[in-house]
């Protein structure tokens, strides 16, 4: 009986604590990747943090990238804490180069998707995040793997894992040179 009463009190306390937490969401959607990067950073400037992204067809917007952002209204403002880069290309070599540049600046992988953009055709979209409040400056090395065969991807992932790379995301996309490809992204931290 005492255990039940204590359990009910703890449950009630945890519900009351959670009741004070109010999460505000912002949904961003566009068919232009340059517009999306601008909108994500504008939301981040007023305290929002990116949660998830997805590309695809919407009822009213056609093919769009949709990003959900959130902020905890009960916490003090963290506006300007995060900065975002949106990389979009149908050439894997271009994406690898852009990932390397962003990683050297400290941008961390957040999410990736595929969508048909207004001007670029089918593109792989990768969103990276920089936490400006992080005490130690972390840099990343990225590895992009792209292949038509899943058996080849298995082999390449294992080789990258043996070199210390951690898997962060995968999409299947039609790329400029490879046709339908499995595109995987891996990263590892670079010691200063």
C-alpha cells in the first residue's frame, strides 16, 4: 500500500513538472533549398531548434522540403545559439566537398532527405547544425558513400567503420551520374 501511494505521488509530481513545459513548433516548407536555409536560420535566431526534415510531395506545395522546428517556451531564450547549413546537390562529389568544408567549421550532421527541387531536379539535401554555445570547438570529417548495389554499400560502410567513421544517415536518390543510388553519410570527430 505504501509503495502504491509513493508511486502515485512520484507519477503526479512528474506529470506536474511536465505540465509546465510548453513546446512551440514551427513548420517550414518550400521547394527552393536556398529559401529553406534562410528560413531555418531565421527561426533559429528566435530560439527554435531543428527537429526533423523530410522531402516529398505536399497537397498544396508540390515537391517540397518540410522542416519541423521546436522551442521550449518554459526555458530562457536560446535565440542565436544554433546556425544551420543546408547542402543540396545531385552530384555526390559536390556534396562530399561541401560536407568537408562545413565539418571543418564545426557543423554537425542533423538530417538528410531527397526531393525534387524547383531548379535542381532530384537532389539529396543534408542539413547541418552548429551549436555556438558548445564549450569545446569540435570539428568533423565526413565521408559520403554512394552506390547502386546494397552489397557494395555494406562493404564500404564496414571499411569506413574500420576507419572510425560513425553512420549518421541514408537516403535512396537518383543522382546525376549514378542513376538510383544508396547515399550514406558517416562522420568522425577531428581532434584539435
